[in-house]
């Protein structure tokens, strides 16, 4: 489209390309409620709390609730960046697409790679948790401690969830509604029952009443402890962006996914503050007995807490068992919803010729990505099996490294929103706040967390492993840092290699730069390809259609 702003020269026509909903996915399959459910389920609230709450309490003690609130802030700000970008750019590639159009192909490609890396790594841990809790649920505690059998069960979980994703997006959403309902109901019951017992005087020794100081960040001992706590808490919010990754399968793809992302983060805040506050009040922050900072409890807070809160007989026994089942379903549900955004990121990258076009194939009947979905399952199984054969400690450190990939692609999204909308920020106060200040501040916070995490994770005493560099024997780096940075650097190498194999995307021919202008919401900045050059091929190799522009004040959404 040619710019309608008379103060600027006309921009080249963009090459034809695939608009939202033209990749073969099932459009209009999901509504707002389903999108919110998938966004919540992707974070795996029960699993995230079980694995992370003890670590946070060990670092910041009774100030854990305020850490949950502080970690919410950058997530909420970035969620608004997703919402605003999705309104003009409803593409399932999300960060890949937005980063490419705003900062160029290489930035976008690395953003897409970070999504894939984070999802493949977390799948290994989710599969392990699902395997362990599955055996615990039936009382097979010996098998739950056996590496071979937990790995085998985890692989079965990945295969099962991959199959469900392959069958269709609606089956995935309906399953998530059931699993998430169980999860939220039991978590709320746990929190309210714990508080009830505390204030009736029926809680164990070490319980304390809620105090205002728990919500005062200045009560935390040091800035370092605060930063580590927030870094750990950021991980438990991660995953809500799945609601935006399924935008092309959502009714009103320009508005519903962004609203679902924002709603998901707010609901997560309420859940996490309730559980962290009630758990602290009931068990205390001590490092012995039932205290949440006890190293024996930190790896799995909810199992022990559930037995103590609900009891071990009658209905209480049933609720405690249901809590174990809930953590199992939480990790299983997140396994499924982790496949969704990865497959759709790969689909978009392939549709725009950033990776082999086979990954753009969509099942004609199920209307889901084929190669991308199955490929995600295969990659997850391969990584999980390989990493467990090396060491379970390496697996643990690989999970810790995910924070680097998360901060990386969330940060890109925040800055991309500001730069894409830079010409409309003075148009209104709302534009300035929601398109500029909020996503920009979110991006800045995540950039700080990324840099600080590199410093913290590089310490050889952080995590469970460290590596001695062969060219510098005196230099030892933490395994968490090397895994996180190594995964991103691997992506950079693959990107440079593919640039020589298929250069069209990297020349801007399939996904040209764009910017929002004051009068025409989308103005094409130009590309290296000539006007009318072929756009990204679809599943059958047909060219995509050109997107439509949206003039200021018109209705409808821009197809970019």
C-alpha cells in the first residue's frame, strides 16, 4: 500500500504475502473464554507453584507475595504490547513476525528461535513432572524415583499431547477447560482452607498471620535477593502468550487474543498472590519442618502442603490426592499448550520462508500444522531423552536457563511495539500509554532482567553444574548460563547458515518492514524485493494474498 501521509514520500508496494487466517488454520474456532483458558493452562499454575514457590521463599522469605506482584508488572506491560501489536498484526508468528517487520529479519528470526528453544527445554521438565506424579498418584513411589521409568512415562505424555494437538485446536481447547477447572478449584480450596485453619488456630507450629510487611519490597534484605526472587517468579507467569499464538484460529483475531493475554496475566496474579500468601501463613518461611524454605520441601511445595492442610483421612485424603492429580494434569496440560505456540511459530516462519517450507504444511481436515506439530513432539522427545542420559542435574539447570530465552523474546516484543507505533504515539494519550510507555517499560525491565540473569547464572555456584572452558581452565561458568546463552547462540549459527541457503526472507522479500503512520495505520517502509514479487508460499506452494490497509477511523482489522 502507498502511504497516504502527504508529508512523506510514497513507500514501495509490499510483496504479496499471507494475511492472518490464510495459512490454512481453522479460523474462528476459539472464543475469548477458550483463549483465556489456553493462556492460563500454558503457564501451568499448579506445577509452577509446586516447583518455584519454595525457591522464592528461600530467597526473600515472608516478602514472597510482593515478589509475585513485582514479577507481574513486566508481564502485564508486555501483555499490552502483544495486545497492541496483534490488533494490527494478527499473525501466529507473534514475536517472529513483529520483530521482523519492525527491526529486520535477523531480529525477528532470533525472536522466533527463542520461543522454540524455551518451549522445547520446558517440555523436558514438564514431561518429567508428569511422569513422576503419574506414578505417585497410583502409589508407585519406587518408579517415581527411577530415572528410566519416569523418562519413559514422560515420553508417553509428550506423544499423547502431540497427538491431541494434531487432532485439532478445538479438542485441545475443550480438554484444557476440564483440566484447568480442576486445577483452579483445588488451588483456591487449598488457599482458603489454609487461611481458615490459620485464623482458627488449627495450623501447625510456625504458622503466622498475614502482615502488611509481606507486601513491602523494602523489607527484602538486598537488591540481589530481590532480583533473584523476581527472576524466579517471572518464570511462573510465562506462557500466557499462547493465547496470542493461536490468534489466527480465534474469532475476531485482531482483538480477542490480546484481551485474552491481558486477562490471563491478571488472573494469574490473583491465583499466585492467594497461594503464596496462604501457604506462607500456614507453613511459615522457616527452613526446617513444614517451612516453605526447607530444602526438602522446595522442590515440591504443594504435595506436602496439601497433606498438611487437607489432612490424611476421609475427604481430606481425597483432596490431598486430588492436589497431586492436579499437579499432574497441570504439567500435562502445559505440555499440550506448549506445543501449540511452538508449532504455530514454526508455521509462520516457514510460511514466510525463514525456515524450510515443509513446516508450513497444514492438515486439510484437522486444519492444524502437520510438520510443525509433529516436529515439536520429536524435538522435545529427543532433547528430553538426551538430557536425562547425560544427567538429571543438567536437566535441572536447563530449566533454569529458560528465563534468558523468555526475557529475550518478550523484550523484543515490547521494544517492537514502541518502534512500530512510534509515529502515532502523540496522536492521543491512550496511544502514548498503551503503545509506548507500557510496552517500552516492560521491554526495559526484561532487558535488565536478561543482563542481570546472565551475571547471576554465570556464577559456577548457581545451579547444580558448572563447566570449565577448555581454552581458559581457570574460568568456570555456571551450567544455567551456558545452557541459556548456548541455545541462543546455536540459533544465531543456524540462522546465518540458512541465510545462505534461502536468502529471500533475509532480503526482506517475504516479510518487509512496516510502521504505523498517523493517517494510514500501516505504511510499508520497503523491502529489497521488487514490487509484486512472490510472497511466502502456502502449504501447496501458492502465493499469499496482499494484506489490506486500514485507514484511520475505519472499522475492521489490518491483515498484515
